[in-house]
C-alpha cells in the first residue's frame, strides 16, 4: 500500500453523533419521494463535511449516482432528476457509512484498477492508483529486455490482496501464468473471485502462504506491494485507511521494512536465472529497500516514480 498517498496527519475522528429524528434512514418527511437530486445532494454534502470527509461533493455524487443506478456523468447533467424513495433510502444508508469514514470504494464494494473492475472485501487492501506505477514499470522492463509480451512468463505476486497486480499483468501478457500468494485466506479467495470475473482464472492460481514458503518456482518475474507502514504510524493515518484497510496489509513493523526483509530472505530460491523483481516502495524507503535487495544478491536497476513524483517502485534483477 502506498504510505505516500496517505497524509499521516489526519487523525481518526470520534464517531458522528446520532442523526436527529426526521433525518435518519427511512424517516424522511413526507414528499421526500419527489426530492430533486440537487437538494438531496446538498444535505448529504453537509453531513459528510461535518464528518471531516475530504471531498464531500464528489463522494455524495458518486453515492447518489450509484443509488440511482446511473453513472455520475448522467447525474451531473440532470440536477433536477427526481430521487425515488427506494433510491433515497439506499443513498441515506450509503451516506451514513461514508460519514463513518468508510471509503466510497468499500461502500460500492468495487475498485477500478488498471483496466479491471475488482471486487473488494474486508480482507483485501483497497488497491491504490499509485500501484499502477509498478505495473507500468514491469511492462517497461519487459520491453527494455526485448522480451515479447506474448512470451509464456511465470509470474509471482507476493501479498496479492485483491489480486490487482497479478491480474493487471496477466491482462497485458496473454501467455503468462501467475501465482498470487497471501497469508490471508480471505484475500486469496477474493483474488480468485476477481480472476474468475476478469476471465483470467485459467492463468492465475492463488495460494495461502507465508510469503513464498509454500512455493517451488522458478519464476521469471516476482512482484510485491508489501505492508510497509511503520507500526506506530498506523493509528494516525486517515480513518479511511486506519479503520478500513486490514492491519495485515498495512503493518510493516517498527521501521516499515519487516515484510521486505521477510519476503526477500528466501526469494532467490524461487527465481529463474535473470528474473525481474519489482517491489512497491513507501515514500522514502528507496535506499533501504535497495540495500535489502543487495543483501540477498539481487541487483537494483531502476526506480519508478508515481504521478506525485514519489519513488514508488524499485526494479531489480537477479536470480
Ligand atoms: C499492501 S497489501 C497489497 C495487496 C495488493 N497486492 C495491492 O497492491 O493492493 C499487502 C498484502 O500482503 C499480505 N501479507 C501480509 N503478510 C503476509 C505474509 N507473511 N505472507 C503473505 N502475505 C502477506 C496482506 O494480507 C496483504 O494482502
């Protein structure tokens, strides 16, 4: 997960006060059935603003569009659209969840990543757009080596979560095969379901394991977005992260580097000669992770930055 995306300053707020009578779910004044979208949105935005939500306007729009079963663009173009009672009820429930700082993606149960539409569960990290940096870096490395994209590569994804990295790579590498590993059985099951939904299940296999302990290899390409948040920073992350992402996906130990150390300790055993290793980085972790790679005989080759200019992924070679 990308620590750099998450301002570590935002504190977890107290839970919102209970709604006064007349404002709760299913307790709307008469006539609400015909409320227009603009009025419905205005009240919801105020509620989200009071709860400390960063972009109440955007989130209220996304949730109302979802409750209405239309896309957000259609809603923006039709502010006088009526909000039927059943949609209003769904919207109120969604706004109450968002006011408790549950991310929109978790309320909708879905996250767009690369070209994929992934289902989320409480066991999976909510994939971050910055993690697409790793997918781009791996594809660039494949091209730079002159490997054809239809080469039958063997991929390993350590800490697969929703399966986002492995599935994005498999979607671009039509003859590749991959194993996704997670210590969380729930995450491995969610990744498997996402592979089925993406039509990639015949090339993606998911294993519950402590890093690569249960695997043999060899793999041509190993990727990972490890838990890399320093343990004492977790409680101070934005509530959307601290309260809703699984701790197993966040906790990188005292210095944030425990998972890198653990996964690298035995990685070379499962790498093919000349394999590519690509690891996501937390902000400022580049030099430490580079040293850990060298310590196990891998050769850091390049670092890729995300859209904010932060070093987000390190690519190494070895095996
Ligand atoms: C930061 S999340 C990354 C998830 C996904 N790859 C992504 O980019 O969204 C780290 C993942 O590592 C898994 N994990 C943590 N410790 C592990 C271990 N010892 N062995 C295998 N997986 C582990 C977590 O369950 C979590 O799914």
